[in-house]
């Protein structure tokens, strides 16, 4: 890329910040939505079960991811304009927020896997007892989800960074190396394919068990209370399956996109430098779609549960002093 093309590219990127501003606003809404989900689950006694506490942990992870994405997109605009950041400072910024953004994906993946296995033990595995049957196990599961999520993302420090030739965009500049390719292949296998297999296996058996229980109840003299409890469980499982499916689709997009970029050395910055701007825009679109994942879950909760949506709206209107003290006292939901 000659100096003229370099300057033209920089000017072009500076003149098109609207999409970045739009996504920054969307991530801000996602942050608010996830915080409200956590507040509702924490403040409502009926939601203090293992499933909902895991959902609250996932919402916390998503809120963390949204916060990092807001900072990342805001700083991305700043980097395109004259600033006082040194190359080392830009490198540290790219590494830190690149790691933290993707950590939220892995943490949520691990939580969803644990949730599916827990539901499998409740509905399928005799003696039908939750895997997370006490508060110690629940806390341990949440801690392991967060710790392993942070550990899995650490190698990304090597693959990401900023190119000294065009120090305005954070990207996986070392993703094309053999180490980077092995890492991204491993991510697709262990953070997408394997979790999907476990989750699909668990929920397929859960749905089958619930349907069999429903059929048995219809042909028996079971009381209305048991039928009502079964319907509530069916609805809860259906909601979790929808959230999990959307999550796996969006994370699949980001993991596969990163793998393709790694195998072809088609990073956004390198595509721009090769004047392949259209392909670079397509890659950015795929990343943008995938990065909407932390924003989706609160919307799904509101769409699938009128009661939960009403509680979120009510919580959003309350003053901080009016919100009850948060207490995640565990209640078994076998």
C-alpha cells in the first residue's frame, strides 16, 4: 500500500463512524438489559433456583462483554484520529479488550453446558436429582465457568494486536501463524462443536422425558397442581433451549469467521491494505452480527415471559434505594 492509498483508507475509515456509533448504542442497551436481568433474578425469591442463578451468572458475563464492547468500539473511533497513544499503549489496549470480550463468550458457553447437564440429571438421570443440588456445587460451577473461560482466552493475547504499518485497527494479526491456526481450530472444536453435542444430547433427552411425563399424566388421575408444575417446567426448558440455540448460532458465526480469517490470513487490516475493502466490510458484518449475542438474551426473556418482562420494566423504573438488597439464597429446583 503506497502513501496515497494509505491516507485515502484512513480518511475513508474516519468518515464512516455511523455503524460504530450504532453498535456502541446497541451494546449500551445490552448492558442495561443484562443488568436488569441480574437485578430481577437477585431480588425475586421465586427465581432463586439453580437454573435462574446460572442465567444470572450468564447475564453478568454478557454485561461484562457489553461493557468491554462499548469501550472497544469507542476507543476504535479514537484510534482512527490523532491521539497520544504510543504503539505499545495501543497494543496493550487491543490485547486486553480482545481477551475480555471473547472471555464473556467462553464463560457463557460453559454456563450453558453446565445448565444442560444439570437439567439432564433432573429429568432423565435416575434418581432425578439436580447435579447442582446445593449452594456449594452451584458456586463451584459458576467459579469454574468463569476461571476456565478466562484461561481459554489467554492464548489470544498472542494472536491479536495491532499492525505497526497501520496502527489504527485492532485485529488478529498473528492469527495466520501455525500456533494461531491451531488455537482457533481448538476453539471451534472445544468451544462450539463439543458444547453443541453435549447440549443437544442433554436437551433432546430432557424434552423426550418431559413429553413422556406429560403423556403419562394425561392418562392418569394426577391433580391439576402436578400438571401445572409440569407445564412450568416445559416452558422453562423451552426458554433455555431457545436462548442456547441463538447463543450457539451467534458464537458459531464468530468462531468460524475467526478460523477462516486465520486460515486465509484475511484479517480486516490486511484486506484493507490489499485494497480488498468489500471483503473487509463483509468480515466486519459477520463480526458485528456475532457481537450482538450479549444483547439478545434479555430480549428473548422478555419475548418468552410476560411476567419476567413486567418485572424487568418495574425494576428499571425503581429508584436504587427501592430495589431490595440482593441475596442469592439457593433454592433447589429439582
